[in-house]
């Protein structure tokens, strides 16, 4: 501790002593001589001292854990240290460093007429070419070929060429519906006014085609279109959990406590509020989705487990061109 | 002094009247839920060319068998009495006093066998399990930080003012368009964890200080761009200014 004090003191003496150097012998000044500005100098020194005080404060706050709002005081001390330091630099730059304004003339123009020379050089350099048009075409072909070749790997981005994979779903007739812990759902587990997420048994749950949203509606309220008749199992309906707009997970189920006064049941996507009607086959009620949610036909086996009766009625996943013309297929 | 007596007398009269739950029901609830609380599908009257507005009486569900749980939830959150039917009930100033609410809850629970007021124990729950459950069951609508959000045609509320009992009740009832969760879907033990998480989300540990509503990077970004950005711009101007012509 005592040694540190000695070092600190001698350092201070050295720093203070540097100012009192004997003046150099008289010589020609490079920059103009301005008057000293003792006030600005004092200011700068005071600001620098304040900055080091704040730094010391930071160290103290960091070391002492008992201080309440420690994060705030850490930020405050370090921030103030930087502010004082910056202020000291500003004062120094504006008041203490000698500034002078010098005017430098533009040099005289050196390359008069050379632009024309370059133009005619370029023009005359092509005089050996006889089939100019063909040459230009060949050049264009090679350039275009290079660009096309560079862009070809972009085909891997989307289903332009290989679309089959996008329509494979794990659903086949008889496959059971399981929850996220792989317990199979029984029809009696599904209660009205609640919603469930289900997956295909044994399938990868990350796969877009594997996840379902499952709700039970009163059978009297179902208004399935003719092509979807029989897709429900005693009022239990299953839809793809992937929104047909941008592919988010449908995680909102709007279900009224008292139907006459309140909005009717709907599956809602939290990303852009696409709203689907579970009673009428997942038709779009609101929002940017362009086509209904794909519906999975269900059946209940003899032991009461929920099983798929087939594949979805439409393609699963977000919208892209041509998606409506495709039917999902069982995965190969 | 005289005023104190008058107010005291009025309060006494008020609570005496409130002691009878059925009377309070007749005054505040019967127009929608029906005189015997068996619900009403509503009747239209009024309206016409001059005033293109129809008024309805009735249109309230039956309260038989909803139990003390539902009555406690709807009355103590200010969801009921509703201003008019067809709108979403929101948390609001309580119209009825405590004695009236107690009497109403007794009356409603006497109408049929229904669930009692739950007594959750969030201190027995686990925050991380609660967060996982909240994420899969609740966050779709209420947002992961329980700040509420939007569903089409309804507004899932922020949970900042909800008490543990009210959260437990809401999960079982599913008020307005919220799904309801049976003990099979969310057990009472899991519910403790969910409530513990909601309490944590309502009072997070704000190490940074100014929380800006805990709604994430957008307000934080705005503050850093506008406040810190303007300050920096000011400093740049000061530095760039020429003091000596």
C-alpha cells in the first residue's frame, strides 16, 4: 500500500514537473503565436480531474456489493467519466490548441485535351475487328452465361423444380394422434372450449405436415362443406397447425363463453391475425391467408383412440404460387 | 360531524340492503340473466327509422351451476355488471361494494352445484415449468410477458392486475372468448407454476432500470435512437462549432 502511494506521488510530481521545462532557444515558429488562455486551461484540468473522480467512483461501486441500484450507479459513473473527458477534449480543442486557417490554391489544370485523346484511342483500338456485331453477341453470350451459372444454385431456395418433398405428410390412414410427450389422444380427452396440439405418431414433430390443432365443437354447430363431410369424429375436428399465409403456428383459439353475445369460435394465427372457422372446414374469416386451413379426416378406433382417416384435404404450409393445385401425398 | 353520521347511516342502510343477494341480483343482473338466473336469449324492442338502434333485454347465459368460482371472478374483476351486452367485459372499477359482492356470490352458488373459489399456491410452483406451460397454453394470446395482445374481435387483457385467485379462476372459466382448461389439461399443481410465472413476468428483475413497460426492443430502440441520438447530434454540433472566426 505504502509503495503504491510512493509510486503515485512520484508519478504526479513527474507529470507536474514536465510543464516547467526551460524554453528552447529562440527559433522560427511554425505555427502562429497565440496568447495563453489560463481560464480554459483550468477548465480542462478540472474536467479531467472530475473524469478521473468518476472513474474512481465506478471502481468503488463495482467493488462494494451492498450499494442499491448498482447497475444504475455503474452506468452513471462511467457515463459521467466519459462526458467529463469529452468536455475536457472539447475545451482543449476549441480554446487551447492553436488553430489557423490556410488557403491553398488549386493547381493549374494539367490534362487539357487528354480526354479527347483517350476517346479516340479507344475508338481506333477496335479497328482490327471486322465482324463487330458477332463479336459483341459472343461477348454478351459469355457474360450472360456466367451470370446464369452463378444464379443457378438459387433454384435450391424454393420449390421451383423439386416440389414433391413439400407435399409429403406423415399422415396415413390409421395413424394415431399423439401429444407432445407422445401419449396418444383418446377422443374422451378432447373437451369442448379447449384446444390441443397433436402430432403424427412416430413422426418428426418439427416437420410442417406433422402438427395439428385439435378442437371439439358441438356436432350441431358443424357446417362442413360437402367435400369435407365425415372429416370430423363426433365433433372433433383436426386442422394443420401451420398457417396457410406465412407458416406460423396457429396458437390462438377464440371460443365464446356465451355464443349469442360473443364472436363465434375461430382459430387465429398470432403473426398476422389470419382467422379460420373450425366449424366450416377452416375457411378464412379474416386476415391475409389466401386459402383454408388443411383439414385432416379423423376416426375413433374401438379402444377410443383418435386416428387419421387419410391425408389432409389440401397442401400444408405457407402460400406460394401453385400451392392450390397440389394435393398432399404420404411420405415415401 | 353531522356528515359522518349521515354517511355512516347511508352505508349501514346500503349494506343491510346488500345482505340479500337475490335483491342485488334483481337490481343489477336480472335484466340479462333473467329473473331466476336461468339465462335469457334476448328480446328486441325499440329502434326505428329515427333512431337506428335496437335495444335488447336479456341475452345472458344461465348462472345455474356456475358456482362461486365464476361469480367471484366476474364480480371482483369488475367484468360484471356489464354496461350492455355484446361487448367484451373488461377489468373496471367495481360498481358493487364488498358486502353486495359477497351476498351475490352466496346467491349464485346457492343456485346449483358448482365449483368453489380456488385457493392457488403460487409459492409452491416452479417459474421455469410455469413459463413452459404459459408458452404453450397462454402466450399465443396474452404474449409471453403477459402484457396482453389481440385476437380478431377481442382483446386478451394484460395480466398485470390479476390476482393469483383470479388467474386460477380465469383458467377454469375461460371468460369471453378465452378457451377454458379443465384439470385434465392443466392440473392445479401446474396452475401454481403458471401463476408463479405470471407474477414473475409482472414484476421482472429490471437490472437496467427504466423498463419502458417491459414490452421489448421497440421502445428501447426508440429511446436510444431519439434520446441518445439527439444528444450525440448536439455534442457533434458543439464539437464542430468554430469559436474563433
